[in-house]
């Protein structure tokens, strides 16, 4: 996207959209064997010569079942060559190309609904910001976070809540990672890989020093099958504690923003209104009747679909507003690419840190998911609030805000892909 933009003077919106698409396609393309692609796959004689390697890759493809129906062998015992979707074995037989299977496509779309929805939100918000700005005026956008936690309360199991309270290892790991370790690691990455514009580096450092998100981290852990009660507990502790620790972290670790004073009381009340009260209401409603419990059990997929909708509309409205205000016109395509690349790398490091430390402490899979998704995320609203109270001498606040915005969207896209991959892995293990 960067090279093409430099040659053709691609508009910044288009370059940003291309960068997002590239971030999604590149890692998936390494695993998915798409029929019709102009590539060569030579089994038993190339990079896939390792026995069983191509077979291990096959389940990751959305078109794996279509390949199996076509009669093409994907086992090491049958050498084959695939070029542009046409397959031929060493015997000279050429099986017919796989037929289009709508069921496979729909199954793929269902499994990848969240990343597809976020990709739509980004592209639609960049190219048609007026629609997102108008939609943002509706009350549903304001109450979307409340809806996420209300559904979380409906689906919350009492055993999960008891496990979360007793999981002191997971709580300590999550809180320390959010408030200290990820901030220190992120600032060091920003210092090692500085961006061309100094204000962008300041914005990146500001963003990685923030606590966890209030809604998306817990919502993603819920969709991935994590312990939602643990996710909420860590979120509440860190969102409250972060109000007091962020000024210290920015001053001591990032060397910016000494003497910041935040509206502590207003932020705590906002947290209670957005997360705690809807969660308690959802749990009370679910516990009040056996019919409601049966409804939640039978319509769990549709409730999860509602959570996905609430997660998607928030970045759509935010991107639309940013595009409408000309935020993306302040920078070039190369700047956007550099910011997205740096903060995507930083977020992947956070994911790796939280995952491996969770495994080292012997946490269960559900608790690991909660710690990974909550402790690796950073909140955008608090970053913009802190930026608003920083002194003017720190730099151009419009440029400083851009890495915070792009970092927020990048982490949601990466995490949504991880949710889908993790759920698929769990389903495969359950089948075995």
C-alpha cells in the first residue's frame, strides 16, 4: 500500500483502507490455500516437503471441504502440484476444479463475523463518513456499551464469578500487566522504533501507557469463551486504578505529562454506569426466571450476534467522525502505514506477553483468554481525555491523537481475528 501510494499519490483514506486490508489478508494468506490464486504449491518437493505440513494447513482454509469434495489429495503420500487453482498429480490425471459451495462461504462468514464487521466499519467509515456521523446521533450508539455488559450479565455463570474471585494469580497478572508491564514494554518499543514525526511517537507512547478498554476487551473475551466475570473484575480494577497510575506512568516511564490531574470522581461514576450496573441488572434478570435462563441458553448465538453489533458500531462511528473532521488528511500514506505497523507490532508483543505468562502461571484456558484480551488492550477515550489536559507545548494535539485512534482500531482488528482463530481451535479440539 505504501509503495503504490508513493507511485500514484493515492488518497490517504484509500491508503489507510489498503493498509487495514493488508493487515488482515497477509497473516491469513499465509495459512489459507485459496483455489484460483496465482501460486504454486508443490508437495513433497519444496517448502511444504515436511511430512504432514500441507495436511496441517488444510483445516485452516475456508475452502478445505471444497478441495476434499474435488478429489484432490492433501496427504504426503500423493505428490501434487497446484498452480492457479488447477491441480495435477504425478500420474497425469487432472481432477475437475472444486465447485463453488455457498455453505462453506456462509460458514466462513459466520466464524469470521467480527473481523468482517470491523473491516466493513473501517472501509465504510472512511469512504462514507456522513452515514456513520448520522448513525452516531442515535441513542443506540450511546447505550451500546451498556448492552454489551447487560448481555454479559445474562450469560454470566455463577461458577465463573466464584472462580474469578478466587483466581488471584490471574488478577495479579492482569492488573500488573495493564498498569505497569505493557506500558513499560510499549514505551521501549516506541523508543527503539521511533516514527518520522516526533508528535506521532508521543501519541504512540501516550496510547501504550493507558489502562485497558472498558468494553471491547471484556466483550472479545466473552465471544472467545473466556471467563467473563474475571474479565470484568480486571477491567474494573484497572480502569479505576489507572485513573491514579496513568499520570505517574506518563511522567516516570514515558517522560511526558508531568503534573496531570484527571477528573477522578466523574470517571469512576462513568465506569459504574457503563459496566457494573448493566452487568448486575443482566444477572438479576437471568436469575429471576427459569424461562429467561432457557431463553438465554437457546438463543446464545443471537445474543453473541448482538454483542458483535455493539462492538462494530462504536469504531464505525468513531472512524466516520474522524474522517469527517479531516483527521486522516493530516498525514501521508507512509505515515499511516508506519503508525499502524508500529502499534500492531506492539499489540502483538502484548498478546505474546500475556499469553505466555498466563501459561507459565498455569491458568486455565478460559482465564488465559480473559487475561490475554483484557490485559493487552488499551483504551482510546482515556487517551484522548489525557491529551486534552496535557500542556500545549507537548506538540500538535491533532497529530498526537492520530496514533491513539489508529492503535485502537488496529488492536480491535487483530483481537477479532484472534477470537475467531481461538474459537476454531477449541472446536477442532472438542471434535477430536
